[in-house]
C-alpha cells in the first residue's frame, strides 16, 4: 500500500500545487512595476509627479511618449503572460479538461492584473490595471479585447479623457461577454470577465468623481490644448 499512498500524495501535490504555483508566478510577474522602473531609469519617480500613478498614462505624460508606450506594452504583456501561466499544470498533468485549463488561464491572468493593482513590491499600491486587463483579454477573450481596445481609441480621441475612455471600454467588454459573440462559452467565463471590467471601472472611481465635477484633465495632443490644460490647472490651484 505504501507505493500507492506515495503515488496519491504526489498526484495531490500536482493537482493542487501546480495551479497554485501558476497563480503565484502570474501575480509576482504582474506586480513588477514597469512604469516606475522606466521612470527611475530616466531619473523620475512617477509616484511623485503628475497623477502619481505608476501606470502607462502617467509615464507618457511625465517621462515621455515613447516611454509611456513602452510601459503600456510591458504592462499589457503582464496579462498575456499571466494567461500563459495557466497552461503550466497541463504540461505535467494529463487529461485536464479544456474548461479547467481555460478557468485557470483566466484566474492566472486575473492574478497578474491584481499584481499590477496591488504589487507586493510597492506595499500593494499600484496602477489601475487597464493595460494588464487588456493583455488578459487578448490571452483568453481576444475578440472582446479588440472591441474594448477599439472602443477605448474612439472614446479617447473624441473626448480626450483617458479615464472616461477606459471606463467606457470596460463597459464594451462587459457587454460583449453577454452578447451572441460568446453565447457558447461557460457562464462563469462571462461572469469573471465582466467582474474584471467592473473592477477596472471601480479603480477609476476618483476619476469619475472629477469627471462629474468637471475637474478631470483632458489629454493634450497639441500645443494649444496643452496651454488650455495648463491654464485650467492654474485656475484650479488658485481656487483652492
């Protein structure tokens, strides 16, 4: 009986240990503060300038366009890498159902997103998770990801509000998950992706308050827009 017991313990360790390991790896990679590291490399601590956020938008504004784009891509890759971590158990465990692997991929992508939002390396104070969420979507729901990204682009160009575009894009993603596009997918799949979209909106709650008050800053594409934005900021500072 001893060999059988040993075999059972080994199987239990594989069945539970590998998924747990995949989640931890996804979280730790997602927690790497690429935006902060890019800013530090340029002599700027993005936690002390602009919106004081480590995300790509603040890096774009305070460090430079190409560095902001780099931060966006790296943060997006966190989500993609997270979903790939979900394949880890399938490498060593045979006959894993496809839905089980899909669930683990979504959970690992979520772990990466939570790592970005609550990074252990920075006292659990991170970014809003939109870029990482986009990477997660490209990994497990690419069509919803493309619709969300396209929606973000349209809303951003038309309004010049990054926060508003991000929230509306999250609504597009949530709606897509309950549309005929994903009619054949498991119920939990739509619920989890919708919950993540809701989390992205929740992380923008302070931005939403500023949008309602009319104090949220627009993104400036031109020198004229930058001048208008700076004048508005000066008026807000004088009013305090």
